[in-house]
C-alpha cells in the first residue's frame, strides 16, 4: 500500500516503501518457500507485511483505497458540474482531498472494475453517510453534525498519528 498519484521514473521516491504495508494474499496453491522469499523481500524494504485471503484483501482495500479514489474523482466532477470557475479559488483542502484523483485513469478503471462488488458495497455505505450528513444539515441541528465531525476528526487523527500522512 505505497505509491502516489504520479507515475514514471520522475515519481520515484527512495523511501516509498518505508513503513508502508505490503498485503500478501496466498492461496492453497501458493508455494510455502516462495511465500517466505517474497515476505523477506518486502520486509527488507522496510515494509510491514500482512497476510490475508484474497477475499479479505478485496473487502478491506475497497474501503481504504478504492472508495477514496472514486470519492476524490466524484469530488472533482461535482465541484465543476456548474463550470470550472471555483477551481480558481482552490486551496489546500480541495487539493489534498482530490490528490488521488490524479492517478492513471486506465489503471484505476481496471482496479475498480475488478473489485466492483466490494467497491459497490462500500459505495453504498458512502451514499448512506452522505445522506445522513445531508439530513443533519437539512434539520439544522448543530449537535449531531458536530458529533459526526468529531468522529471524523478522531478517525483522521488516528491515521495521522500512525505516520500515514504528509503532515
């Protein structure tokens, strides 16, 4: 789980794999000695190696990789639906929220299609969450909205405290 929105030789970073998570998805047909060699290879690059089934991988990665990419892409499209004038006003929030939308469209199309069942499932959670937020705004009651924002901030801080951000 390393990389960014840039591709090619100019995107190479010496510390790209430092502390990143490597997900290995062996099956019953996986050669045990090959698995050890591959695990040792990634560990030598200073990665945290985790092992899980291919199904668990698809389930979890849909939530923390595929959904964020799709949401970032949707944010770009939604923000410009009435024209691109607002882009002249963008600051760090929009830039940071949409960074992953700059990834290779061909690669992400394939990823999203290949894992579409799990992505659709988690996209429904996102739709429900956005509907909840819209309901909070419609009602104008600040308490549930503040609780929602506090929960989100807490989750974000837990990610940042693990060193998974550029902060």
